[in-house]
């Protein structure tokens, strides 16, 4: 592991040295292993190493590799198909347009009220189109908001008088950059050199057909899979809903990294020595193992209660020390934990946990800690006043 490497930073902190952490979890989110890689490691270069490592550690099994679209390369997927390794991966949205005609005759299967899927088998691979009504509303709203901002900006330029052509082109470029992909739906006619700048030489027209197609595709995405028939659970046919549910298990990985980074404070890492960096990550990983264990216990004992909420409630139970000075110059130290509130007690009971007994008191003389005292010795001490 080489920690002192600069790489792509999702936080925009390209000035900070980084490490890359690869985490392997089961379908239930239970951690199996992790690996610390150099900060400039690209995601697509890690898959081949982990394919070999997991098989060497746990043997070949009927496992399905579920991955984000940026992880595998086309060459890696081809190799996995040749070796009869099952995979399920997200794809760029552009693939939806290429498969749209082939998918149009396939029947939809309802997963739940807001999600439907359909399956296409082609070229030794399976393609699942997923359609979410909630996601469509959100993406439609974002798309319309960007288009409105873009059109209003162009209209403001049209109303400008005595505007220079060079300045106009610069402002159009700024608006197009802010609009992103939305700009492709608006055909702009820019005034040529020597032409007057008016509503005839400077026009903007919305491509309504392309815009309607884009709105219809919102909320949809494509999953790509290669599942040898023997990898399917016994008695189960090829169902798009099964593949979609497998892919949704990636949320466990996303939840794991969110827990590591926020609840367990994995970053920032204020270490420069390699061993200390690795030790910091190891402690965070062990903390994550405990968090997952707590989550699974809560799922059985108290459904709906998250580890974060449980720990936040139990954190109010504190350990205190009561110092009582005596007439002979000594100090009676009484360590006590606070009694749990009804809500905290309920959580402890559901988890079948009990607080430890109150620690025995101690007597301190100056800076010297005397042996623990008995109840009879406490009675012999006369507190001041």
C-alpha cells in the first residue's frame, strides 16, 4: 500500500493524498474482507485482482459479482463469460437507446407499485430494463428546471440591444456549459460574421421529438448480466425482478461506506506513516463489523430501529465519578453509571443486554490511589460537614 499518492477526489480535494479502500460484503451486507490500495488506483483495475483473491480465499462457488458500471472493462467481462463467471453490472444510459427497439416487445413485470422491469436475452447476455415512476418524476423535474434556465438565459440575450457578436458567443457558451446535456435539445442559430444581431439571425428552437423521447426515458436504466443457468437458484426461472433485486444489494455496499465515513469517522486520516494509516482503517473496519452485527440484531428484535438511532439513544448513558472529601483529608471516589431512561432500557432489553453492576468505591489520599474499600470502611469515613 502506498498512501502518499494523489488521485481523483470526489470531494474536489486534489491537493490531498489519498488511499482507496475496497470492501467486499455478502448479500446481507456482512463484511468479508477489505483491501487498502494506492490513492491513484483506478476502479477498473481492481476487479481482476479481487476475482482471483476471493476465489483463492473462499474457493470457486456459485457467486454472482454485482458491480457498478465503472468497475469492469469490456475485456474483463469477456474473460468472465469465457470462464463461466456470473456477473450483474450497471450500464451507461446510452445503451437504452440501442436496445429500445429490441425491448419494446418484451412484457413488463411489476416488482412493486413504483417499479417495473423487463428482460431481453441477447448475445449470451441478459439485459434488464428497470423503470421507476418516482425516479422518472425526479429526473423530469430536474430536466425541465435546467431547460427553463437555459431558455430564459437565451431570451435575455435576445432582448439585449447593441450587443457585440463576440460577447454574445461567449455568453451562449457559458449558458451551454451550465445546461450540460440539455443544450443538445435546443438548436441555436448564431449570427455569422457581418450579420446584424436580431431575432432573425439569432434564434433558438427546441427539438420537441428528441425532448419527448428523453422525458419518456427518464426513470429508466439498463442492467447487463451473464448468469450461467446453473447459477440460478433451483426451481427459479429467468426473471428480471430477481436480477433487479440482486443489483439492489449494492445499496449494502453504499451503506457500508457511508457508515465508515460518517458514523465511524474513517476520514480524514491524520497520519503519514503507512502502518498508522493501515491501523486507522483496521479500527474503522472492526467498528463497521460491530455496526453490521448491531444492525442485524436490531432487524430481529426491533425492526425499523437503525444502529445510528440506537447508539445515539444509548450514548446518553454516561459513567460518572462522585468525589466526596472526608475529614481526615482523604477523598471517597464513587464511580457510577447513570440509570437508563425507559426508552434506553427498552433497547437494552430488546438486545438482551444488561448494564454492568456499579463499580466499587475507592479512597484516594492526595495523588495516591488506595485499594478498593468495603462497605464497612465507607461507614468509617466521615464526610466533611
